[in-house]
C-alpha cells in the first residue's frame, strides 16, 4: 500500500533548457566549501543523457590540461542553478563515448545549422 502523504511530485527545473548529446553547455551549480556556498561554472560537451524519471541525468565532458574530466548532473537537483547552451552540434549517436579516445582537432564536432526564422 502506498502512503499518499509521502508522495512528492517532481517538478522539472525551469532553468534547464532541452538538451541533446553534442551540445556545448555551461552548467552553473552550487558548491559548498568550508561552510560557504558559491556558484561554480563548468563548461563542456554533453556526451550522455539518461532519461529515467526522478533519476534523469546528463553527463558533461571537458578536457583541461590534456586530461578529460566528466561530471554527471541530475536534472531534478536543487544544486543546479542554471544551464546555458552555448552551441549545438550535429551528431549521429545518442551516447558520445567515442570522444573519450579522440584528441585535439579530431574531437571537434560539426556545428548544427541554425534555424532561419
């Protein structure tokens, strides 16, 4: 039997636009360091989107000092302040794990043509 009093309805974060794999995004998240809270910006390419209800998440990859770093963010997390899409890429896969093996110019993605409206 389900206790209806403990059911919480999921509300999607209005600060997260629709994302697709290959999008370059700038994620603003709240970070707690030594008791203080600040906003940290992380920019990279969305390599994976996992749609699973309350556990929906997206993974962002960036390369810093020739080391690839991936961070996974939950869609329904209160720690996410906002997500900005800086560019959209043309990709033919749902998961871009092949970018992990590519280096330098080989890891570039073609930009998606903009709508002319």
